[in-house]
C-alpha cells in the first residue's frame, strides 16, 4: 500500500513476494524501506 501510495510500480513478482511473506519482522523491515525506496525492488536490497 505504501508503494502504491507513492505511485511506484509494483510488479506481480514483488506483490507476490510481499503477500507470501509470513514474517512480521521482515514485513516491518520492508515497510520502513518502502517509505524511501526509489523503486519497489529496492525494498528487498540490504
């Protein structure tokens, strides 16, 4: 939702990866990164 609100393209692969994740810790980490990421793929980079 954050990525969409920022008008960043979310590919089917990215959407599936997020939806399939069951780790609250990982999702929290991605959420924080989504706030400043230049692209949807950037949320997964460390």
